C-alpha cells in the first residue's frame, strides 16, 4: 500500500520534472531565436550602411549611386517586406559589382579599398548570421511540434518563429560568397 | 538644329517612353532637324538610323520591380563619347530621375539640357534631392517638360521647381492606312472597342448593353473588342447567348494590329464613363478616320470638338448609345462626313504640332552655347 503511494508520488514527481524541463527548453530556444534575430538585424543594418556609404562616396557614377541608395532606402521602412527588400539590395549590389572592370575602375581611389573590404565582410556576416538564425528557428519549430508540447501548450503564447530567406550572395549561385579579388 | 535625345530604357523593349522618344525624334527629323538618340539596346537589335546603341541594359531591382537599365562608368563613357562627337545644340533627356542613361548624360554633359518627366515616383525624388552626387547632375537641367498635369504636380510637390506640360502627341501618319482584319468589317456592319475589358471606367458594359439592343434588329451586326482582360470568358457571359457568336474578343493586340482593328469597323465606340484626361485611343481612332461615337465626357467633347468630329451620347446611357450608333450605321454619308471631320480635327494633336512646342522649349534654354562634355565631371577620374 505504502509502496504503491510512493510509486505514484515518484511517478508524478518525475513527470512534473520532465514536463517543466521540456517547457524550459522551449523557452530557452525562443530566447535564442530572439538573440539570433537581433544579431541578424545588426548584420543587415551594417551591410546596408556600408552600401549607402558606397553610394554616397562619390566613387561611383550617379546612376549606380542612385540604384544602391534606392535599394538601401527600400530596406528601411519601405512598403516592401524585409526579406524581399534585402534581396533587392543584394541584387543591386551584384549588378553594380558585376560591371566589367568595376573593381579596377574604383580601386586605389581614396577610401575605395576599405569600403569594398567592409562590404564584403558585412555581406559574409549576413550570410553567417542568417544561417545561425535559421538553424535555431528549425530547432524551435521542431520542439514546438512535438505531441507533448502541443498537448500541454508548452510554448505558451510565443509566436512560431519564421525562417528568414533571402538572396545574399554577391556572386550569383554562391551563397555568402565574397567578391572575387 | 542638332538635337541629342537620351532614352533611359532598352530600345528593344516596348514601352511608353521609348515610343514617345521615337515619335518625337521622327517628328523633329521631319521638321528638318538633325536628331541623334542614344539608348540602351541589345547588340543584335536592328536600330533606326538615328539611334545609337549604348550597350545592353541590365535587369536590376528598382522601386520594387525589376527594370532594365544602363548604369556604370562604361555606360557613362559611351554617353560622353556620343556627346563629344554629336556637337549638339541641345540635349533632351527623358526620365532623368531613373538610374540610367539620362542621369548619366546630365552628369557628363554641360550646356543647354532639357528634361522630360513621364511618370512621377515620389520616393525616387526624395532620394535624388538627398544625395549631392545626384543633385549636381540634375541641377544642370535648364528646362523641364512634364507629359501630364499629374507628373507636373508630383514634380512640384516633391522636388520643387516647375515644368511646362506638353502632352504626348498622336503619330497620325501611322494610323492613316492599314489593311482591315480578314472578313472585317463585313456587310452587316461592325462596331469596335479598344481598351481594358474589365476596367469599369472604360465603359465596355455600356457598349455591350447597347449591342444587345442593336443586335436584335440587325442580324449581321458584329462587335470587335480588343484589349486585355483578367477573365475574357466572364465578358462573353454578359452577352445574351443568341448574340455571343457575333462578339469577337481579340485580347491584347500589338501596335500594328491596333491600327488594323480601327480600320476593320464601321463605327468606333469610346464608351468611357470618366477618368480620361485626354482620350488618346479616341484621338488614334480619329487619326484612322473611323467614324466615332463617344460618351459625352469633358475629354472627348474637347477632342471631338463638341460633336463636330464624332457623335456624342449621354455618358453611361446604353439606349442613347444604341440610337446614336444605329443612326451612324444606317447613314454612310454622315459616316464619311464624320470621318473627314475627325481627320481634320486630329491634326492639332499630331506629333508635328507637339514637336513644335518642344522646339520652343529648346529655343528658350539655348543661349548660344553648345552641349559639351562637362569639365568638372573629370572629378571622379582625378581621385
């Protein structure tokens, strides 16, 4: 009799601990999603700042400048969704950089080489930050989908995190690629 | 006069700006001027003798859609060479706030520059005034033309400054003669319509209702409808089944076929219920010499000289349209008179008249200096 009671209490205790551990894990994952998203936002902002700096540097012709400035403008509170606007910026940068002799035409001018290096680094960081963010989003979505998590609503009111997809390669078909030297 | 025109969009892609530049260039050449156009174009595109290709345009996202534009130092140096060799009295750039050849032309050239604004994109203007590199290029423009009052308003509100409004012309010559479509207009009479089928203000619904009335006592009468629609089937459903095989939908047609459509009917109908500022399609029908019956809205009353050059019916009134169209179909003498009146009236909208207005703008900004390669533009090379 007493042994039965102990068994039941122990089982209840075990289940309680397990459930709260699962809930804690989901909570931690959501926190990680938020941190990763913030990191991604920082890298996107840095990339667009460098692109704007390049657009206004006077190193480029006015048409290319306007193209880049308009694309940067689109990523900052335009009416276009963020992922599409950021992809537009990537494509505008790609169009600018794939002009024949683009590099040699501005290389060596004051501040040009530093700006190009900055832009390459910022672009690569966007690629990395996006990868890490989508990684933790995948984990979180998986954890939320488990039957126990769904049954007991372990994710609470936190919204399902969404992947951030965008075109982020400065060289076509090479994700995260830096520019050819 | 030696005139240099700059087109920002690819010559091989159909578009309103390209067509405007082509018509203007040809009208100026007819006036005896020496015209050269520089435009992005694919290398294998056959170009008219007055067009100089500036290389292939690159598809690039701009303002939320993909545009084919020419930018970069290579394009700039092509424009510079063209300006240098052209010895132009005046440079006329189109859409200079688009990141393409026109902006580059303002950048590399100095002297009398005229700019025409076709569409008004407020956001791009905000950008333009923000950045010195663009402002420097655009401040060289000595006179601006807007093709519509709407374009001028946006210009005034967003960038400051002003522009004279010179609307698009009609290339009447291109509409004058064409081969009717096979089997049209036929012996039973034919009525024509051009425009978007599912845009209520274009008024196709009024015409369909009138055709229902007319079609009952005229067994041979047919209706020829050209224009795009999201769902053409739905349009046919609005016609009684007995009349359905006498309504022919062509869908969207090419420029050349549009002229043929105008020559394939006995009466052309413009049933618009409003929202037209000029009625370009009606003017084109006039240029084809087809008798017109149009709704009595301000734009049509003006272009048809208050009914002298075409019948007017009470706007939106299908019965009145049926009566007016019926009278015309029965009276070949009246049709011939209207056709002649329309041909005479449309002359004032011809490109040759528009070109003379544009020439007056050129003369205003020309002060004895020629267009040359800008001196200070070597700035970027020195860095």
